C-alpha cells in the first residue's frame, strides 16, 4: 500500500476535512483531531498494515511560533514488512488534556503513554495502569512542560530527608 | 485515576495471598548492573508477578536537550547508552541532519558506519558477556572485555576520549582519522574472530548455559511486534526488521550484510542473534575500511553548519565571522520551523530522535525513543512463571541500560 492509498483510505472513511496530510523531508505526516485518534489508528493498523508503534510522545507548544494548540502528541507508526513509516499527529489542550489510550491496539504504548502522562500530564483514558513512571509518585508538577523551569521549582524541599535509622 | 504503588504490588486476583511473598530486587543489586528495581511476588521460587519500578537514574536529559544547542547536546546523548556511546551520537545527528537537510560527505558516511558497527560489537560484547557472567560463566566476560578494551582504544585514537568520545559534530566529525587508526581497525578486524571463537566455543554448546537460557523468557513473534520491541530482541523472535535495511541511512545502502534472525524468542536465541550480529558487523567494517573514500570529512564550510578550521578563524575575516555566527547563543543555526522523526539501528534496537525545530539553534523538543525503556516494559510478561534465578537471565538478555532507560 503506497502513501497515497493510505491517505485515500483515511479520507474515504473519515472525510477529507478530518485528515490533514503534510510532508517534511522523508516524514509523511497526517494531522487529525483528537476525537478520531483511536478510530484512525485502528484503521491504520487493521487495514493499512501499520502493525508497529515505533514511538509515542508529546511536546508542549506553549512558546512555539504560530502554534494554536498547547500539546501535540505524535504516534510514529511503521510497517514491519515494507518498512514504511507514518507519523500521526494530534493536538490536545488545557485544562484537561485527554486522549484515548491505544494500549488495546499496541501493548507497547503502555510505558510510552505513562511517560507522556508523567512529563506533560496528558491523561490517556482506558490505560490499565496510568502511574508516573520516571518521576517519584509524590511529584506534583509535569517537568517537561514549557512553563516548568529547567532548574525545578524547589520540589526537593517537599521530600523529607530519611535518616539511615528510619529507612 | 492514577493508581498507587500499593495497588500494583498486591498479588494477582484469584491467588491465595497466604503463601506468596514479596521480594525487593534492586535498585542496588549486582545482577541488575545498573540502578533499576523490581518488586517480585513469589510462590516459593516461582515468579507470580513482577512490577518494575524505574526512575532512579532520571536526570532530565530531554529537558536539557531543550536548552543545549545541537552540538552541545552530543555530550548528553553520549551518556544515554554509555555502553555504545557513538551509536547514540549517530542517531542524534542523523535526526538533526535530517531536520536541517544536510547531505554528509562520503568519507564521513563511511567513518560513521564503521563507528556504528564498532559500537554494535562494543555493546554486544558487554551484553553477551554480562549475560554469561550473571549465569556464572565468568571467563567469557573477560574474553569479551579484551575486545571492548580494543574498541575503547579505537575511540581514544580517533577522538581523544575513551568512554564518552563526543566524536560527532553537526555535518561531520570532530576530526578526521589518520592512517594509524585505519591500521588499528584492520588489526582489530583481523584478530577479533579468534577471541570471538573462544567465547562461542565456551558458551554456544555449554550445557549449563543452554539449560539456564533455552526456553526462558519466550517472546512470541506477534507479541514482539505488538509491544514495539526492536533490534536483537525482536529479531530473536522472528521479526525480520532492521532499520539499516528498511530505512537505510549512512553508507548502508552500498554495503552487503545479512539481517540475523532466530525464531524461538527465548534468552538463548537472543544471545545467539547478538553473537551472529557481531560477525556481520565485522564484515561491514571490513567492507567500509577497504572502500573508505578520501576527501573532506566535514560538509562544505560555505553551508554555514560546520565550524571553520583554526587557521581560517585566525587569518581570515570570513572565517572569524562564521565562527562567531555559529558560537554566539543568539545566532547559531537556521533551522526550519518543522519537526522530524529519524531513527537508526542502534545495538539495542531502534534508537530514534523526534526533533521539533523552532528556527533557533536549540531543539524545541528533543524526544528520544529509547530501546531499553521499551524493552524493560516487556520484562513482567517474560518472567512470569519462571524461577527467581531466571530473573537475571532475562534481564541480561534484554540488555537494559539504566541511563538510557531513565534518561
């Protein structure tokens, strides 16, 4: 299946307005609204042969030139037979950035979604175990957001110092 | 909605809690090699449930990537998978150069390919050696570390640094290699098969090693694809996928090599795939070193992406201006306001960087796709039902590097 056929499949199923294709260098990209994420990814997996979720992550576009939405989330898909790649991108916004979890489609999304939740606070609905993965459980901030300073906000003071006798 | 750790370490439903016991494994344990923690629920010696707990080595690399410029971040990238540092640099600059649309010189492509394959041997030597070490076979570890030592020497001869070379630069390399280095690589390639053969004879048909690894931690093919595993872990399960072949980069389209695969997907086949890949890497290095093109190692200075050499900075106004333009924090590179994902086949699997450029010389977002992170998520499903002594066998076969796991 070529890239044009994939685009045609998506346009036929979701309407031409919902699908915004773009290309940069060798990356083929499709931007979709957040409510279509699960359906589009399921179509791509079932009918277009994208059986491999290469990467799932996000960025905070708070200070990005000409950005209209706050968080961009991307799914880098690959076809293990042909090696074809496709980046599916979507946008979510404050105050409750929420996306459906794709754990049911790819179990590999498990920790990647947890990392996005940990770093950006985007909640993936339907994820079986959405906890912080890298930061400690008591942490309250989302450190990769652009309004979070690189040197932290002094969270270290919130964590009690444990002596050897107490541990 | 977020669950508490206490809920997660509760035993699975339907199992009588009375006789189950919980074992805390790590974060400081000799067999984890790095800082990672496992909470194991055990029925006698059988693992009923395993919950990995990571983040002990989290140092905010991706946040740093948003504050250091494209050349500065290479020192941080080096420290991700410190077992094969140059492989990370290659992945990072592959993404940055894709973003900026830079075409490398042929000599640089070949030198980077040689380094990529040296690093594959570097990484596999540690992972096969440590896997054997954890199962009690100390000799193989020492034999393979002799080879690692030679690769450290090659790093040192090329870049001046053994452990974290920071050898690559945007659009080229720190400096070109000399003939002596080429001879060193030739002699490494010539002598490697002998030491390698010793290890293979020690382990491949070793009954204790086979009984500790065969049938342990089986990852079926469909599960390997579904869980996004890549590299030797996926290829040992029969997934014929190699970024070097499927999405070629550097000099790989011109080289002849095989994608090594197995079908069983257990610890033993992951070990065998890594061992065979080392021989393929030797073949690739041999081809590269014989075809190593002459010419410059950096892209043209007029492209305004590489630093000019010292003479032209000191002796010419153009060189001085260009140096100034690339070094001053409010100038640096002109990047497109766009984003790109590019991946390479690192020793551990697909190592990609998703870079969002905002027109400045610093990445707006530098996302790493770390193979260790994705492979460690597999661990609970590989270990359940096996013995506690198999924990180290499975950990060793996945080759988890905590610095890359936590970043």
